[in-house]
C-alpha cells in the first residue's frame, strides 16, 4: 500500500495494545497513521498514553445516548472527520453495532486473548484455565455482529504447562503486543 492507512484505536482500559501499536508505527514495523484513540471510559489510562504520544483522543459515555445506534452515528461522524480508514479494537469492551459494521465493512479488527473459536467473550483467560486446556493464546480477527465470531486473521499459542493465571496473562500480553502490530502490517500491505 503506497499510503499509510489511517487507523483509530478503540480501547476501554489500560491501553497496552494501543501502546504496542504506537511503538510499532514509531519504529517503522507498522506502516499506518494513528489518527485517533476512542474510548468509552473517559478515565481510562489509554487517554493518558495517547496524550503522552501527541495522539488525539476522543471519549464518550454510552449511557448519555438513547441508543447504541445514536452513539455509533456520532462516532462515525468523528471517524470521518479524522479520515479514519480502519478501526482497530484493543481492549474495547463493547460489541460493535450495525452503524459502524456497515460503514467499516471488513475494516474492523480485534484481538482476543484466547484461541478462538474457543472461549469468546469476557474473561477468556479465566475460561481457558478453568477448562483445563493445554494451550492458551491470542487471536486477531475481523469483527462482525457476533461476540468474537468474525473471520480469524491470525493466531499464536503457547503451552500452559501448569502456569498460574498471572503467568498465563503475562505470556498472552507479550504475544498480543507482538502479533497484533505484525498482523495489522500484513493486513494493510494486501
């Protein structure tokens, strides 16, 4: 791709995957422009991470809107204003609705801390451990109307081998921070 795709990262919390993406862009490993950070939690630390990097952020409170459709229309306008071509979900804890799915068809990507289709939804790490699974990992996938049901783009796994939850989480975060920027680079280069 000759030009750098403009991306918006949607996050609800700490923003470590946002940071990994920003770092990959800064080091030239990811050919993209971080146009905007969007969060549904104005107090989320990702806002501070964006501020430190000089990246615009936008916060909203979903409860202040009468419907998901209304806040997604507002978000769509904001994304158009910033020229956003791709939405990259990085710990965004809301399902994407029809407004954004239609506007960004096959251009919304998510990372999930399990080997999908196993363990979709919340607390995937806890689900993985509780199941007695031998392997854990991460999945990068396209977003559709379901919860973690979109087409899988890439996955990476590791053996649990008796590790406790903290150790599994640490390994998953390490994999996320490597796999997500690399997968986005491959995707944008198509």
